[in-house]
C-alpha cells in the first residue's frame, strides 16, 4: 500500500493573543490602529487568537473577526475561560475556539479604550540555558532564521528585510539591519548583541523597539536587554 499523501502530527506554535476588555468596536478599532501604526511590518499577517473572557453581555463574533482582519492580522479563533454553551455557540457560528494550556506564568496583552499594551502571551521557561544554533554567512532580505529552544549566533550580517528569531539570545557578528526577536517564547533575560546596530525592529519577550528608539547607539556595537520590563540599550565595547 502506497504511503498516504498527508499526515497529522501534533506541534506547538507561538501565537499572539489579543485580550479584549470591551466589546465596543469603535474603541477596539482606535487602539488597534494606534498600535499597528507603530510597526505595520511587525504585525502584518501575524496569527491572532482573541480572548473574550473579560467581555460581558452579547458579543458580535463576526464583527470582531472582520475588524481584526481589516488590520491585516490572520484571525485564528477565539479563546478564554467561558461557559461550555458559549464555546458551543462559537463553533456553531463557524469559528474556531482554542483551548489554552495551563501555564505558570503568563503575560497578557490587552486592548481597551484607556490603553493598548501589546505583548505576546508566553510561558516563561523553567531553564535559561540554551544550546547555540550557528548560521554562517549573510541573512538576506526576505529570509528568516529561527533558533527554536536555542540561542542564535549569526557569523555575518542581517540585511534589511530579513528576520532572525530565537527563543534565547541573538548574537550578530556583523551588522543588524533587519528584525531581531529574542526570547520569542517567553525568556525575559534574553539579550540581543550586534557589532553594528541599524535594526528595523528589535524585540525581547514581546517588548519591541522600532529604529527611532535605537538612536543612542545607532551604527555602533551594542546590546539590547530588558530592565524592569523596559527595553534598554548599552554600548557593547
């Protein structure tokens, strides 16, 4: 018998979770517009799961989905601690309901009329020691290199339009001109090191900076780290 053309396997992925505090679409739209305007490339086609557990009263599920997609997010489904009847209704309407795994530490991102703080919902790893994934040579525009459960060491430069991602630290022995995302699955002590800082975007544990926030050490050897949940840059040498 010939091998099957498809195969289902379990896996794990990092998804952004949008926690809604209001069902008022005009407020959600305003805060989303402000946030996406800060880094449109960073959010473009990002998979989004919408948590509705803080919402009360009637919910227009279709309108929420349409609103999310209007900002070029990829809508995955709804989630949250809700009643069995509500989960059933969501599925009957043709939407996915994503059950969340129990974790010890969770960072929540909220969208409300008052403020919009964006962070990826992640589990903080029990260990902080990672092996190294080494990439030799330039990472060109349009390329993405991901070091899952590892630090990423790039012996070369990262071009504008390229992306490097690591669950641990990122070391670039060259120029960093693209996007660098460290601590991708929840490592608040992750750091980003480079010989020449000219990045489009840097992110650690869901906290991010655009290029205008890196002016202090722009074009210099530098490293990025978190201090009290705020990104900080320091001179490398």
